[in-house]
C-alpha cells in the first residue's frame, strides 16, 4: 500500500493530551484514541472475537448480507474513504460489491500505523481496488481524499464499528457537521451505530471473562510508560466498565487501588491519585434509531436507509449529503 504520511499531528501531541487529561480538576481523563498502538490494536482484534462483544459480528452480518444493496443506492463512480480502517475485514464486502461495477480507489485513514498495515494485508488480494492509506486524523485525511477526487466521482465515507460513539453527544454533532462540510451534495456516509440493549449484555461486552478488555484498557497506561517514560504500576489499577444511564453510554475507567504518585517525565508531570479515584478512558454511546435520524437531520444529511441486526441490535445507516 502506498501510505501517505501527513504530519498534521505535532510529535508531542500525545504528551500534551496526557498532561491536559490528568491535570483536570475533578474527573481525570485520557483520550480513547490513544488505545491503538501496536499492542492495543492487537488486543482490539481479540476483543472483536470475544463471545461477549457482539458489535463486530453484527456488522459483519450486516455488510455481508447487504453490501450489494448498499452500493446499488450509490451512482458510480465512487471513491471510498474509511475513517479508522481497523483490519479492513468488514470493509471487504463493500469493496467487493463496488468492484463488480468498476475499479475503485480505497483510502483508509488511520492514526495508528499498525492498524493501517493490518488493513492493507487483509485487503491487498482484492483485484481492481487501489489502496492509498493516510496516517493522520480522520478529517485531515478526508480533506486529502476530497482534494484528489475527480469530476463526477462520488465519495463514500465509511465510519464503521460504532466508533462515532466515542464522541460525546455535542462532539459527535460537531464532528458530523465538519465531515459534511468536506463532502459535496450527493456524497454518502455509511455510519454504524451500536444500539441500546439490556445493561447486563453491554457490561459483559466491556468487561469480558478473559480480561482482554481490561488489558486493552490498562495498555493505555503501559503505553504512557513506554512512550513518555512514566512509572504507572499497572497492578495498582482496576478495570471498570459501567453503564451511564444519563448519557446512555458505556464508560471505561481505570481505578486506583491505592494512594499513589505517578511521574510522567516526558509530559512534565507528577500526578497524585487517591485510593478509589478513576481515570476515565472511554465513552461508547448506545443509540436509538430515532436518535440517528435526528442526528442526520442536524448535520446536513438525509438518512436513505438503515440495516438492522436483530441478534445484536446494531445499525448501519446510509446517509446522503444534502444541499
Ligand atoms: C472500536 C470504539 C467501537 O467503543 O466498542 C471495545 C472500542 N472499547 N471494547 C467500542 C472498545 C472497549 C470500540 N470501538
């Protein structure tokens, strides 16, 4: 794969974000986008196979059954941009359906170099797809893709896996508006969203029996140790997965099991944590189908179709950019 490196993120961005999140008064936080270094990306792949974590299989069922229907809605030729490529396994169905029609360019956009590499290994055997990846933030990458498209080509943006749920309510609307502003009228967004379901099912999905999600969560501290020279003692942090009824979101936290002081030299920081205090590491919002229709209408899109998985309530929606 021809991977374009667009150095839009300052090299010390990670250090600055860690510093900012851990200096917050009240709830300390770390951004979930930093889960996906090589170790975190590998752990996430395992999460996708856990019996408790139904999201990935739900989306695989949806895309394997409906890919042809989805691409038939779009007038060709189509250029595909994917925000957060993951391994590309689910994307295969969409790309193969497009290939039936004509050769197609595919642009995975991913902050994580290891995820980009995984995606190219997974998809390189598909004939008549040319892959050019961008190692950058989602909307920076999308701007690059949009700037390269030719007259008459429509963009299809894939935002799969329910990654949109990692933004809190206001941030997700702001993000979708910015995304819309990069598109032309008639361009499409295939947006995946995990739906509300019984709390026990959700908690099990984020606190699996094998402890893989706990390792995924703690790896964020391990990454800070590796990359910023910090001295987090991982054994002193418990994995917490709780459902927040107010925001209708799964939250992951890391809870300090003792009073402690951690130093993070490359973020210029010493942090004191009290016994029981948590660092909030992820929000994963759970949607209703009406909420998704409302979000489309607020952000300059029309929802053209929704495909629903019954086994694990989850939807893929096709949104079309409106004037
Ligand atoms: C990849 C963001 C969709 O929120 O469910 C999996 C990440 N976190 N287990 C999600 C995740 C804990 C996942 N997304």
